[in-house]
């Protein structure tokens, strides 16, 4: 039996390790592809454990774009597990991985990371951070040659100005987004930008200006059917339209709009508030008292639901530490496995 040379042993060891590494890379790239598919299809992103392993692997063997993508998708998995703080931390790490000075930078993934962060900031009513995130969305979307998301990033900055009650910011940004949509042939999107501006004008009793924007919004946005019903998820518009009618003295039309909001559980407190305001205005104290009580109950339920969400986010912060411990353990196990593999290869070669 011939003895194997030291050089041959080293070559054999490297080949075996390369083979294992190649299989791992294939596995992790397939995991990223599946997570990306789920995210694009609006399905819950699953497999957070495998995605954590992918992040660890590409930290050692991948490019800056690999590290960006793996962390983006891991953050989406945490998002779908309702672990918002952990998702936000992961997306912040993803942004730090991006090599924005490299012309091969994956700007398309980068602006999507900022878009996910902006959603969190919007739900948490953090207007300054929301504004910065949406600015980044526009900045990197245009570098990715994505005109729609470039304009969308500008449009969504209106949410930050609305929270800040910055009327100049609301109307300047709205008109800028409208102009860009129209310039690029997206006429319906150009009309849809007026929702926040309408809300602001009605709240501040600028009814004449509100009516002009409402006509454009209802006739050109493509969001309304032939009966005047708006698409699902945008029903809160009925409350503002009802308040508009109440403000100009058309009480029957106001009541009709408020009652259209009653089947929408998410906006039930607004429906009751509208009806309370209506019956108070029309001096029907019994009806006003009835809907005042119903408004308080619905509002308390809304606040309770909000608290549950806050608790979930707090638990997510706890889970962040738990996942850190899991990740550390996995790294230790991986290191142990590499040591065992080298020992086994050495034993085989000697034998």
C-alpha cells in the first residue's frame, strides 16, 4: 500500500472542503430564492433558521450584495413573525452591508430594504425617520432605473408631513409626485396622491379646496366603482367625505358616508365618531349620546389592540436576544463541525 504524500493530503482536504462549501452555497442560494419568491407573492416568508445560516455563510463567503440580500430576506422573515424590532435591526445591518460606491451594487434590493424600514417608522409615528427612509427609497430606486418606486418614495413622504402637520410639505410633495406620475404616463396614480391632502383640508375646514381635490380623486384615480364605493383598505375616505358634507351642511349625505364605514371593523371608531358629530350638529341628543358611548367603546378597543401590538413588539425585542443566543450557538456548532471534519479527513488520509 502506497503512502499518501502530505501535498496530496492537503489537496484532497481542500477538494472535500470545497465540495461541502459548494453544496452549502447552493442550499443557501435556493433558500434566498424561495424567500424572495414568497416576499414578492405577499406570502409569509418562512425558514428564518435557514436564512440565519445563510447570513452567516455569506458573511464569510459572499459579496456585499449577498450580505445585503440575505439580511433583507431574514428581516422579512422576522417581520412576518411579528418581531418588528428584530426585523428593523436586521434591515439596518443590511443597509450597512451595501457597497453603494460600487456600480454593481444591488440598488433594487437596497431601496426595498429602506421601504420596509419606512413601513415600520410609519406605524410607529416616527416622521423624521420615515422621511429619511422614503428619501433613501427614491434615491436608490432611481439608481436601479425603477421610475415608479422613485416617484412612490416621494409620494409616501407626504405621510411624514401629515404626522408633522406640515401643510407646506404636504402640498409641495403631493404636487411634485402628481407631476412626476403624470409626466411618466401614470394618470391614475397621479390622481391617487391626493388622499392625504384631502384629509388635511377637511380636518382644517378648507372645504372648497377639498372639494376640488375630491373631484379629481374620485373621477380619475380608478379607485371607485360605478356606485361610488372605494376599493378595500381605503374605506377611511368615507369618514373624511362625511365630515366634508357635515361641514357644508349636507347632513343626509354625511350620514350616508358614515354608515358606509360601519361594516369596516378597522375604522369602526371613525364611523361612530362621525355619527356622534352628525347627531350633535343636528341636535338629536339621544342619538348623539348613543353614538358617543359606542365611539368610546370602539376607541377603547382600538387602543387595546394598539397596546397588544406594542406588547408584541416588546416581545420581539426579547426575541432578538433569544435569536442572538441561537445564532451564537449555531456558530459554535459550525466551528465544531469544521474541526471534526478536519480530524476525520486526517484520520482517513493516514489510514
